[in-house]
C-alpha cells in the first residue's frame, strides 16, 4: 500500500512539475499578453494543485494534509478569478490581442468599461474622451 501511495504521489508531483515547466516556457515564448496570461493560469491552477495533491498523499492523514487541501482549494478558486480580472482589465483598457483578426476586433467593439462607452472612445491614459 505504501508503494502505491508513493507511486501516485510522485506521479502527481512530476506531472505538476511538468505543467509548471511548460507554463514557465509559455511565459517566455508566447507572443502577447493574453496568451501569456493563459500560461500563467495553467501554472497557478493546474501545476500547483497537482504538486499539492502529491504532497497530500505523502503527508498521510494529518493536520498538514488539511492545511495543504485548504491551500489547494484557495488556489483553485482565486487563480482563475484573478487571471480573468486582469485579462478583462487589459481588454477594457484597450489592449488588443496581437494576433487578432477583423472578426475578433468587431466582436471586441462591444466591450465597454462604462455602460454605453465603446473601446474606441477610450484614450491611451484610460480616461474617457469627450465627443
């Protein structure tokens, strides 16, 4: 039974490490802000949670396990939420995806920071321009 727990825990730890490595390379290699945000979200959510699950299996049923599970739940909830908030703030501020097409730009035209105000009316400082 101990061998099975060791194999499972090391499987989680190694796969979490692989996701952390791939996400780290994505932060360096990907072309624009939004794709890098995706890589950062993978690192935070999947990589860290898989490593925590491996540590939970290694710790057994102790107070440490409860703490690790609470940390994992916290990361699982807050990481995607914060990634979405940062990406949405960038979109509202006018940062367009680098590889966007005309179709994407027309769909982004309806995104507003203030109801009734389009992205084209937001100047570079983020303040609304008077028309």
